[in-house]
């Protein structure tokens, strides 16, 4: 039965793959995958059931993972070519050559493509590098950020410096083309976890951009430190969700550049706004602090 642009049977097949009722080849054969499909049903579980999503991503092949995240981030191979330094044909070949083998096959990745392509795709598609390097990687990628430790990943003293760099991109281009890159930010913002640098993904689009920060653990989700981030960026559009195929939470700052009230982003929803997440975590001080802040604004 079709619903909301996808077939509910695809969700059922996905669940059968995750619990082991179907092998990956059986799943792919039953579901089918057209050229422009990219697992569109994932858009309807990306926010509501990330445990299911992550288990699905960990079960499928490297090529399928790439296509799944291309769908979630609304990316094409042509756009990835423009974002990276790799030809569209190289990107397409990498995905195609690694489409058939999943965790059950114990097959090492095809090595016809450069390791730089795998590193770049890791950040562009927001997947841990090892999930692009080996089909049999297990779902235990906590604190693995090798893709951010390359010499070409820039390091900034703080978010203010990064914001200036991004603002310059918008000022020098009437309509910026899609750009995704990784940076490291000296960590003067979060105490828990003792991370010296914050691994950060930046996704620039024509009307808005996101700054996506990998946090050390849930202790980083607290009123004082998040309120400081809010003041630095000058926005309340700050979201918290789990990172894909990782155990750590991720802070996503949405900056609107075109006066559009609510840009539609598949993987962000109101429930993920940082204040709402703190309420769910039953932070002992959040209600008092927000009530005090609202009372001050009314005076």
C-alpha cells in the first residue's frame, strides 16, 4: 500500500532485513531500487525510529549506504562532484561496485577508487569512514572520527571565525552552490568528555546552512552551554539528534539566510529543538531557567 510517497511494504521489508528474516540480496531483490529512488521510505523513519534506521544502515552494503544518505541529504552524484574534487563517474563507480556486498558477505571494499574519495564521502554523507571502507564493519563506531583528522581539514579557534568564513561565501556569491565540508573547532564550549576539538560538518545551501557538531556525550546537552551556543550564533534554531551510525549526539545549528521562516529539512523536526530535548531528558533546572528567562523578557 502506497502512503505519503512511499510503499509501506518497503518499511516491512526493511524490518525483515534488520531482524534477519531476509538476507541483503533477498531484500534488494524483493524491494527493487530504481535509479532515482535512494530508499525514499527512510525519510519517514529518520526522525521517528533512528534505532531501526541505524540497524538498517549497518546491515546494507556500502553502495546502498551511500544511496540512502544521498536520499536523506537530497544529494546527487553531480552535486557531490561539485562539492568534492572527484569526477561524477568515480563517485558513480564507487557506489555501483560496492552495491552488492553487505555485512554477511565479509567482502572487503572494491579498491578501484582512491581512499580520498572514501574520506570525502564520509563527511559529505555524514557516515563514519569505516562504514565506507568495509562492508562488515560492526555498529560500534563511538568516537571514531578518522575522516576529520586529515591534513586538509581546517581548524578554527572558535565558531565566530567559522561564521565569518561562511558569511563571506554568501557575500561573494549571489546564489551559493551546495557546499559540504568538515572542520575542527577548538573546544572552548563543552566541558564534559574533554574533547580538545569539536568535529563539525558544514552544509551550505542557497537559502540556509547548517553547522553540525559531534558532541562527546549526553552530558554536553545542558542549559548553560547550549545557551552560550545560541548567543554565539544568534538563533534559537538549534537541534539535537543522534548522529548516523554513531553513539554520540549531534548538535545542529540552522542558520536561515533568506528570511524563510521554516526551511524544510528532512532530518530536523520541532521535537529536536534543544529546549524540547532538555525537557525530555528531564533536566532538573531547565524549566526554572526558561521560566525565569521568559519572565525577564516580559518586563
